[in-house]
């Protein structure tokens, strides 16, 4: 599981921003007063952002709070991959067959 700081850093780097630019973007959108130093401390793990800051990061960069908290990255990737292949052209019966197959795969883990 990723740490809160490492996930914040990943989000920042994915957006090709310096710590200062990252803080400025959040501040502009949410009228906060985040500093470069705060971002640095978050990323290093020396302090953790308050809940409202985590929410602001998630909203600003269009990621889930769960991702920032390091809770669902692997699971989210699997679900997104499956969901991309389940479009509106599938019948209800086809969706049920896919769900059965997923259950079958899970049962084979033992």
C-alpha cells in the first residue's frame, strides 16, 4: 500500500507540477493557503494534510480520495479495465455471464 505522501507526490508528478505550482493550483480553485513547504512535508510524511486538504487535492486533480489515501489503486485499475469493456451494447444476459465468469475466477484462487 502506498503512503499518503507518495500518492500526493504521484498526483503532482503526473500533472508535471513543481510543489509550488501544485499548491498554487489547489489554492486558486479552493481559496486555500497551501504553501510549497506544506506540500514538501506532506510528500515526505513529516505531516499529514487535513481532510479538507485531501478533498481539495482530489477535486483539483480529478482523482479519488481513496486513491490519495492509497486505498484502492490496484482494485480501481482492475475495475476500470473491466468496465472499459462493458459498454452499452452488451445485453443484460451478457453482463450476467461476465459476472459469473468473474466469480468463477475468484473461486479458482483456492
